[in-house]
């Protein structure tokens, strides 16, 4: 294939705008754009008013290739989430030139990334998680019993899916159960900043840019981060004085190269574990129930053969793909998919598109609990492979092991709704009617 330049591969404006419009992720319109791009412009350039131009990777193979080359495509050189030029300027002014309000694993590259990842990695490995299984199963049973007490009808997202993984990760982190509602609200405000129902619609709102596209200007809301940090700073001080066996104690007392980690890095670590540690799992649980409510034959397969539950877990993660996009930055001039990429070029990895790639998945728009193989990209790939993937899959497996044998039937009892977000989105409302044994 001949090497082409960015100018030759501009994405049509209507599709470019969709990639930056939170409501198009909520409505599912973005999947139409993904389908068009995979077929016609799988690695093109989006130009949107108010946003720096960026490459868009929509094919499974290209996303894998970029994710594999962590030295060539960095997470920390520019914002790893889509942001406007105005927001980027504002953040850099606040943060002394850094493009990041937080400094989590997401914003790090080697040599820092592996050092900071190692601080908590042991907690999330399968051999350690096995010791938590009984504790998590007890939480799952309580969630199913709560659902049973709701009388055959509920909003599954707001009454079940949001609270189960939240309770699990807060138990591991060391946050008291009484503070879980606060953690849930802050997480929704963090990831749902552009959603009028979830975000803090304060000073900035969700401004319009380009031809009808809206990016999440308040995507990393300053007030939310301050509130998160104030909470975890107090928790951190307590764990330094009174260490226990929880994850907060590990973070509070962490050192890198013999020095305590900075306040910014500690608060960032707490926030990413607290927020990402449950939000993406609850989205996948909600997505699975939504799919089963519309496909009674898939539920029948699971009830007849519970050994398919791990398949349900992977399919729900592929189907929902809660983390829709991440941005990477080229560290030098290079070439990918026959295109010339320049040093410092920004690239959007569209995981939800890669997870519907016809070249990899048979009938990708079908929901199949028995799909094999299922090489989804929802946890990322390479050095940034999701730290909590084993915990997330175990939580979902245990919940469905407790729920599926009792779930005789389920159907929609109203219109489900997705959250409005370009970065992380999932079901925010799921009214269902069900019969539990």
C-alpha cells in the first residue's frame, strides 16, 4: 500500500463530529460511524472546530498494533482523553504546563508506568483475588436478594448494577459502606460530565463545537476532582497513622525509588481505583441484562448450561465496551496502515469499533453468550492492559452464577438509556420486569 498523508485521509465532517458528540454515543449513532469508517476510512483524520486534529483507529488490528507499541505511542505526552483546545490550554495553565489534571496510570508511560503499576498489581492478580471470592459471593447474594425484594420490576442499573461492584471495590479499598453513595455520585459526575442528568452542569456545561458536535469540556470536572481528593487525603492520613490490610493503606504508604509518592499521584491513584474500579463493571453488568431482556433465547441457553456464564461475561464486556476511546500520541514520525504519522500526532483508539470489527467477530452486532473465540479489546492491550480486569470478570461471573439460576424471565419494562459521554459510557437507566425463583 502506498504511503499517504493526513490531508488525503480526512474523515467526512458528519462522521468526525459524531466521534466528539456525547449524545451520539448515548443514542448508538456512533456505531453507524464506526461501521462506515471501518469500510471506507479505517485510519483517517478527524478535523473538528475547537479540537486539535486527530487520527482515528477503528479496526481491531490497528488498535492492537498501536497498543502493542508503547514506546512509539505514548499515553502521557498529551491528554489521553479527547479534549478541546480551550480545555487543554486551561489545564496546562493550572498544572504548570502538564496536560493532565490527574496523574494516574492512564497518564503515565515508562519508566514511571511500570513502577506505579507494580504498587498495587499484586492485589489484582488471580491468586490474590481467589481469597476474596467468598466475600464477593456474599455481596452478590445480597444484591440478588435485594433484587428479589423489589417485586418483579426495577431499574436494574440504579437499583442493582451500580451498587454491587461499587460495594466490592470500596470494601477492597477500605472506604466505609456509609460513604459509598458519595463515591457513586462523584464517579458519575467525573465520567458523566457532559450528561445533563449525571454531570455537574455548572460553569462550563457541555459547549457546542464544530457542526453540532459537543465534546466534554468539563470532562474532568475540577470540583469533582477536588472533592475526591479531599476525601482520599483524609483517608490517606488515617491509613498512615493506622495501617490496615486494605488497598488504601498500600497507596497511602507507597514509595517509588525510596521516596513517598506525591500527593497528586496518591490522590490520582485513589480516584482511578475508586471510580474505574466499579463504573466499567456496572456498565457491563447493565449491558448484559439489557441484552438478555431483549433476547430470551440467550437467557435460556444460560439457564440450561451455567458453564456458559464466563462467555456471558466476555460477551457483555465486548458488547458494552464501557471505555469507548483512549488517545495516544506518536513519539516520532512513523507509518501505520499505509499512512504517514507525524511526531506528536494525536490518535483516537475506538475500542467499541474494534469490538464490532467484521474481520474479527462473526455477526459482530449479535449478542451471543456462547461466542468463541472472543478476542475483544475492552480491557486494552499491551502495557496499559486494565489492571482490574481479573477482578471485574470475577465480580461479573459470581453475580451471574448467583442470579441466572434464579432468573426465570426478564423483559424491558420501559425505555433503557445510555449515558452521554465520549470517554466512558454505559447504561444509566434500565427498567425491567422479571421473575425470580
